């Protein structure tokens, strides 16, 4: 095994824990088992500096053996993706030498299918170190968590094929670079500074997952929240129209340094990520008004559905923090499928099996209430902050509608006062439509009680739930 692969495995795995399961010589694929914080995982590492030639079809057979082993032994798959030294990113080779990998039933198509069939069975985490193309990309994109270094990239076509087939001579960074995938395509869940950083992040992400769908995520020692993360000011929490970074609230109620953001650079009006409260894992879905007002767009709708689906597959309870004026409207939103993507959210949430806690932080207007797991979607607990607003339209929108309707100033004022009164969550507690009012400083205790109940409930799952690959 060459020094590059040895170095990567030494950062990823516990010391001296790697056990090869396939050829131990320096071929294009290195694979076996190892341990991360004592837990056994299956590693599939593509070797960019292999010194021992091997037929590409045989490489695929070794990869299939590893995937079969991971499923049989309930092991998370860590896929270290790189470009073989024989493959250029500058030009596309005429593929006569690899025709068998294309047409044989146990060729590339079988690899695509095998990665996909592990969906919801064991966690799959991929790291991309350098630019890769064509058949190397789909197994990465099928994984549950995709990390890319800044030097990495993914594309279906190399630059010469891009020019020949699409008539485009675009810069590779524009159409295949890691930053593009982190910010625009959503294929990259985390962009990292270096290979070592990516591998260390894999270790952290694995903490949020069980080894397979038949278990809960592991429980760790309790840690207090960051003492330097003060509660947001009452003024910020009581004004639904001011810009507010929901990360501030999240930091006050989770264990310090436990937050692992998912697609943090993509569709930033929605926050998704894993965290722990008193050592117990949860997934967080939260609106973030400092980006696009926290409105749901097609991209953030896909992000929400994908993350909720991932948590559901691996028994990770969900916390929704709603500060949502609803879905985006207008020609561009409609033409890019905002209705379709909203329906994707509702279809996903309606079929979740994991417990959900929904907290309305400042506002939940129109169908945004439903998109954040609220009324009608049967959350285990539906709570609201004291100054939160639950209404179809906010006061600003109602004022504009009143003016458009020709109401007088006095009539408009009366309508606004009525809207504010009916938006008060206290009356919905009395009616039983929501479960209670929670103060910001009490949120961690509510989450802790919710998770403690979840973790003490026997897990009854006997079949996997597939992860939406979107």
C-alpha cells in the first residue's frame, strides 16, 4: 500500500485498525474494514497512485465484494473517491479497453445499483479528493453524506467532451468544481479545506448515525451548550420581520461543538444539520431569515425533503424550528416547480416514522406551517415561543391586501388588530391545536425531554426506509 493511501487511512481510522479484505497489493482499489471511535466500518478507497496494474473489470468485482460485506455485517460504508492515475481529466479516451465494464451485468451498472440498494440499510459517506468524471461520480452522489475538498470536482463530462457534446467551452470550476457543487447543485454536503479536514469530518458525521437501520444512533456523554452563545434578544425574537440568524438559537440549546451542518452553503434560507442534546442525537431543520427571508424555494424544499428522509432512514429524531413566511411566489418560482417541490416536502413529512418536535419560533405563515412539520403532519410535540405568530398572512401582507381592497385607514387598523389577536399561539393552546408555549430559555429542556422519551422507546423497525437521493 502506498504512502498516500496509508496517510488517508491513518487520519480516517483508529490506529492500527485497518484490515484489508481484498488484494493487499497497491492496486486501483484498496478496501477492507477499520474502526472509527471503536465502531467497525467498511472502507472503499480508490487509489490514484496505484503501482500494480489490474483489469478495470476486476476492480469492480472487488468493489462489489466490499459492498456485499458491508451489508451482510451491518457496517457503514466510507467511500474515498479519487481518479485512477491512468485516467486523464483533460481528454476522454476512446473506451474500447473497458467495454466489458459497460455491458457486463456485473460491471459499472451493477456498482450503481449496489450503492443504491444500500440506501437506508447502512450509512454511506463519501469523500472526493480530486476532480472525477463519468462513472466515478454516481456512486458518490448516491451516498448519504458527500464531502469534497476545495481541489475536488465532479462532472459527467471531461472538458473536451463538454466542448464536443454540449458545444460549451466552460471553465471546469464553473461546471464541475467543488464550490459549485456546494453552492449551486447541492451535490456536495460539506466543502472542506483539505483532505485531512474531510477525513476528520467523516469521523464526526459518523457519530450521528447508527451502524445500520436496526439501531438508534449512539449516545455520548452530555455536554453543556457553548457558554459564549447567549440567547437571542427579546427584540429579535418578538419582531417577525427583522433578520435573525437561527444558528444563534441553535447554539444555545445543543451540546457545545456538536453541530454538523448539512449543505450549509446551499439553499441557505434553510438550515439542516445534526446535533446532540445531553449526548443524544437529533436532526435539525430550521428556517434562517438572514438568507432570502427564510422563504422556501424549490432548492430549499429539496434540501428539506432529502435531510428529513435521511434522518428517517437511520432513526434520528427531528427538531423543526419554524420562522417561515411560506413558499416563494412569482414567475421564476412557479416555472421552476415550487408547487411540485412543496408537494415533495409534504409527501416526505407525511410518511416519516421518526419522532418530531416542532417549535414555532417567530412565525409560521401560510403553507410554511405545514412544511415545517406543523398542524396536520402529526408532530409528537407542537410548541410555540410566546411572541410567535400563527396566521395565514402576516400583518404586513394583510395591510397591503386591505389597501388593495379599498378599506379605510380605520378599517385597515381594525383588520390588523384582529390578525394580531388571532395569530397569538396562546389561544391555540387553549383549543388544543398546539401543545404548549415554551420560552427560549426552556427550549433545551423541552428537547431533552423529547429525546429522552425517544431513546427509551424500543426500536421496532424491521425493514429499511430508503433515502431520497435529491
